[in-house]
C-alpha cells in the first residue's frame, strides 16, 4: 500500500534489466520503489546471480522494504524472515544504503526518487561499506580513504582496512599512555582533518580525546 505508483513502470522490463545489470544498475536502483512487496522479494532473489555489485541492488531492495514496513522496531526481523536472510545482514545492508546512498528525509519515510552515481562507488564488495558504516566514526571519509588505498595497492584488504580503523580509534592511546608528557605543549591544539588521526590529552596522566579534556575550561 505504501509503494510509489507510476503508470509508466513496467515490472517485466525491470526484471529484463537485471540480465544486463552492469549497464543498467543505476536505472534498476531508481526503479525499485515501483515494485510490489512480492516483486521486491523476487528481485532480491534474482540479484544473487548478477555478479559484481549485486550487493548494491540487494541493499536498495532491503532499504525499500524497511521504509514500507509497518512493524516499527521489529521491521528488520520481519524483513529477515520474508527475504530469508539473517537479521545481521538486514541490519548491515539497510545501514549501508541509508548512509552512503540516501540523503535528506527522516529514516522510515520513502526517500525521494534520485539517480545513484554508481561509478562513484568503485569497491565491489559490500564488506568495505559495512566496515566503514558500522566500525568507523566517519563512514564517508573512511570509505574514501579505502577507495584511494585500494586504487593505490590492489592487495589492500578489508582486514587491513578494519585494523587501521581500530588503530585510529583506540590503539594510539596505548602509545600516548607510555610516552613522556613533560614536553607536550598544551597551549595549542591542532584541528586534525585526517579521519585516521585522533589527538589525545595526557595532562591528567591518562589519555583522553582532546575534545573531551578540561584544559581550556580551566584556563
């Protein structure tokens, strides 16, 4: 009942487009909102066999199903049952689509129809996007970093990507905790722009994020 209606939308033509998905992926993504609930399930199953970047179509379908869901907080569980996938996959794929492909409008409402620039997303495995969205504080910037590193070094792996995120978030504190603090200048701060560098304050003897320390308040 909540799906978008269009007299010009032809479901058979949509499924024919899946056969040439590399050339029609952007068009297929924008047409998902016109499918019925049963057709969403059919398209999700068909997407498994289309090769690289099929996860984009799967994520778009799952997000569309979530927007239509009437189950509220239990919507992802209902989606998992209907599409025969795990709750974790439903959570991760809908999160990725919302963060990287949807802009504007509150979650839970059908997004405005828009064209997705598929070429801007060069990584072909969903795991890159899942890691960036679920494990980093700034998904967009970390994903850009991963795309640059992968282009520079084809052997750059998802496990290395995850490790670098974890190191940037917390491992740097271990090094700071054991360093000499007497020469650290506290009168100036650097507004770091790199997503993988996080400044810490060690004045109290224990490292804490610089933005949370009370040095300026005391002055």
